[in-house]
């Protein structure tokens, strides 16, 4: 088992961070300072380099500092015995360039899985509050870090789905008869979607015990948390679903069935956490989910991921902070990056890990 480490970070015009350079020699690094100083965005720069995307911004242009024409971030990572120099550049009105050891990626998906990383943030509440797309993306990113073939299948599936939806719209608007073309798209969706569905089931089957263990520890076994994978393919094969939905799809002018409708339900004692969960239960659920993600990535990639903790001491009670500190104290982590507004509080908490750490004031 090897650990992933970030040795150096260079930031230029990334969100509200004008310019910053860091050398990271300790296992734990804490970015401390008042709100608006760029702490979360510094963590986001690390996540962006590892995962190929911002954790907080879905639109690339939003990662460029206001009134600037470009952004650039660079990180030097140690993975096993290799040094990986990762660079991301983005100019306004241009596509993003992602570069590994001086060579630009042809496809960004090639990068996913190289640098396993987990972020725990107050923004994770979106997993509970937002729609099924947010939870599907969470599952897909988890699987994608361990299985590059899965990502390629998913990209192809989305491409065929878009083409099928465009055809349905044409057929509806212009009363075109294009059943032969529609049949081809159906076959392609089935060929791609069926193994994606199986991969999700297999992954969540392995993931669930890790989640259960983490949640039981945090909640001290006071209630039962469950993850329920919901899919239209659960009780019917994909081909039959598409055939049965043919008329409905033509009327709606888009594809109403398929793995793009899957969801991951979050429940406490068999009730939806979104409707019935307390604030404490929601926090426990999300922390357990992310720590299980850490455990699963470590298991599936044989690399201990980076762990990024954004503003969690301000939002969590002692019991939940203690679970994260125990993770660190067990030496099951690799390298930890934390943000907080109170340097004294951060130092007091981190001292409990008995690990060397460094504070970076912003």
C-alpha cells in the first residue's frame, strides 16, 4: 500500500487567489485565516489538479479570477516511486489544458484515478438536498477513480443518449419515421448501459459495509442508515424497458427510461433522510459517506488518497470531529489538508493526532 503525497502547489489567478506557492513536507497542513481569504479555493485547486475539475464550480470560466484573462495551477505529487507534475491552464474563451509531466492529455478522462482524493465539505449537503443527477455523479466519480473503462462507457452512453433524444425530438416535431435509426440507438444504449448498471451494483455492494461501519461508529449505533440503489433496470432488462417506453418517449421527445434515471436513496431507519433526518443525522450520514469513499478508494486503488477537509470544525460537533481525528490517528491516512478560521482551534484538534503539522496563514 502506497500513499499519495502533494509536495508542492503553485496557484495563479485561481478564483480569488491571485498568486500562491507552497511546499508541503509534513503529513498535515492547515490553511487558516478569515473568511474570503482563499482557504477553500486553495483546497479546491488541489482537488482540481487531482480530479480534473473544480469541486465547487461546475463552469470552468468561474475558476478564473475576476478581471484576469487566465488561471494556472500546478502540483507536484508523489505516487509510489514516481513524481507526477500536473498542470492545469485555462484562458477565457478557450478550452482547458490539462498537462501531465509536460504532455497534454488528449482526453481528461485519462487523468481520473491517477491521484485519488476525497473532499469533505459543507457543500456535501447537496448530495441530500439536490436531485438524482448529483447522487449519480457522486457514484460515477467514485467508480471512475478505480475503473477508467467505466468512465469511457459512461461518456459513450451519454453521447448516444443525446443523439437518441435529438432523433426523438425530430420525430415528434416533423412526424418523421426513423424507427430503424431509433432501433440502432436502442441497441447501443443497451450494450453500454447494462454493464454500467452492473458496475454500479457491484461497487455499491462493496461500498455499503464500509459505509455501515463508519456510520455505526459516528452515531454510536443509535440508528440504522441505509443506501438504496434505485434503478428501472432492477425489475426489467434494458431492451424491454425501451420497447415498453417507445410511445411515451415519442410523446415526451426524450428518453424516459435508462440508467440515466438511476438514484441513490439515503435513509435513516427506512425513512428518507431528506424529509425526516435531523441536522445531526445528516452530518453523520455525509461524514460516513465520505470516509467510506476514502476507505473504498484506498482498497480499490491500493493508494492512500489525499484527504481534504474544508471548514468542517466549524460545522461539526466533537463526536464527528473525533471520528475524523481517529482516522488520522490510526495512521490509515496519507496526507491531510484542512481549512479553518481559528488557528488555535485547529492546532488543538490536530495535536490530538500526534502527527507533525504545519499552519499556513492566509
